[in-house]
C-alpha cells in the first residue's frame, strides 16, 4: 500500500516507520513526507532515506480551511491508502478529517481518553498518576478522540520529569506505531462505524 506521512518536528516516529518499511516488516511504501515547518529535522531523515518531501507552511494561508485544502491537494497527488500523522502539530478541519476517514492514523502521547491535547507528560505527573503511556488511534472529528488501535504503558517513577517521561514514552511509540501501520497495511485493521476492527484470526 501507499503511505503519506505528515510531520512537524524531529521525526523519530517517522524514522521508526522508515526503518520498518525498509526492513520489509511493514509491507508498504512511503510515497511522501509532508511537513509544515521547513527546518524540521524529520525532513532530513526523509531526505536521507531518499523519500519525496514537501513543505507547506500554515503561515502562508489566511485560514485553517485554506491550509487544509492546500494540504489535501498535495497529499492526494500521491493517492495514499493511509495517511500517517507522526508528530503533526496542527488541528485538522472536519472536512479534512472526513476526507481521510478510515485511512488516517495518529499517535498521541497519553493513555487516551486521558490527557487529550498538549503537555501530556507534565499533566500526568502533576495528577500523581502511577503510569502513563501512548496511544495509536484512528483520527475522527473529535480531537484525540478516535477509536484506539494500540496502547503501551510506562510507569511514572519517583522524581520523574516531563523530559524523562517523554523519553520513556517515545521508546514505546517507536514500537507500537510501526506495528499498527503494519496491521493496516496487511489488511488486518480497519475502521468501521467509528470502531477499530481487528482481524483476530490473523492477529
Ligand atoms: C511524539 O511524542 C508524538 O506522540 C507526538 O509528537 C511527538 C513527535 O515526535 N504527537 P517525533 O517527531 O516523532 O520525534
């Protein structure tokens, strides 16, 4: 299948996905990496892997709607079967989300439905949680609210900082995102009626 990845930053999740496609673990090809920040390190990772990159800055558009329309036009040049949000730090319009319904995944650094939105690591520490983690989910119109596909948990230790916790969570992100994408690429995972459906015969 064909994948397009959207990023805004360091792209360490992108790197894990690149590695898994190159090793053959994910039966898919990444047709493009699209970024809304021209200086994002993820663009260097993509270029190093020989991937097509595109930069589209939201600052060049007068509204969220116009940015999303332009973004959608670029994405659809590649006709992807799956759109992967990997640290793409933009809230998407309902029209955009609808267009990719059932074929857009996101990774969010919390145990959803806990801690939607930003600063998840600090919020989990401040709340005195004993554990935290990360969720891969299908994207629906509800922000960080689509059906969960996979979660991984990490303990919150004594003296944990947001930074140390983010590091522990990131290690898990790099495990579960390629796994979820692999399932989708193999046709063992889909979204139907706002639910994630797994083919349990093969999982
Ligand atoms: C990750 O923590 C991801 O869960 C969040 O943004 C971060 C992206 O990291 N949505 P990277 O760019 O993949 O290194």
